[in-house]
C-alpha cells in the first residue's frame, strides 16, 4: 500500500467521529504522493521545487499518474503549486480506485432514511488491516498527515517525529496549504453573509 491510500483508509475509518472536508483530504493526498515519490527516488526537492528523476514505473497506478504529471523541465513546480494542481479532486480519484479494486463497497441506506442514496464503506481487506497497523504504530508520516487534516490529535511530548528533511518540507507545505484553504473558506463565508445582509436590507 501507499501513504495516500493508507491516509484515505484511515480517514474513512475515522469519518464517523471526525468529519472531514474533501478539499482538505485532497491536499493531504497530494502531499502524501510527493512523500512516496521521494521515498521511491522518483523526485527530489531543490528548495521547495519538485525535481523529477527517471525511475522505473511506479507499482501503484495513481502514483504512476502523479509521477507522469510532474513538470519535467526547469523551472520546476513548487510544492505549493503541486498541492493545489494535483490535489484538485484527488480524493475522488482515490475513492474510485479503491472501489474499482474491491476495497470499498456501496451500502444502501434503510428505507426509512430521508435519503436512500448508497454510501461507500470499507470492506475488511489486507489493505485496510495494513493501514490500521500503520495507524496504531504511530508511524510519523501518516500521523503527521492525519493530524494536519484533523483526524488525529497533534503529536505532543516524545511522539516520534519526521527525521527526513525533504519529507518535513512537504508536511510543512501541506500545513500551509490547509491554512490557506481554511482562510479562503472563512472569507467566502463572510462574503456570502455580507451579500445576504444586503438583500435583507441590514
């Protein structure tokens, strides 16, 4: 399994207790892809620029797509630009992939519920168990990404930290992008409230 897939599975397992914005998840998934590409030596960081290498094809289709989507020539893409570009709708792409692989199933809601649309639920699978093992082991990268999107508490005290400088740079970029997204949401809400007040004559 990959970090993006483990993060998505963890997010779905935690969905009932900690609701999650899909936009937040998509940004974190894009960051998780860069982390796995770094691990595979498919990319390196030059400051905050993502510089692609020429590795063999990735074993995971979505990671292979991510590697192919990298800007291949200088000036290379910044982490920030990558997160926003690659992250657009990325959570849906990963959900579709897991469903196609049989990792998710559609569960119909009972007749008495107002909306009877089906919802995606995780099946019991080796992939889910592997993600759970990584989650319970407090693996630093997955823990940091989960904390960034609010499905895990921020590490405190002597919690394991990320030692790799490039990975730490990616995690910081994810945090910055999530703060920017939240700022945009708040500004949009204020603008909409002001517009509503104008129409009500307030």
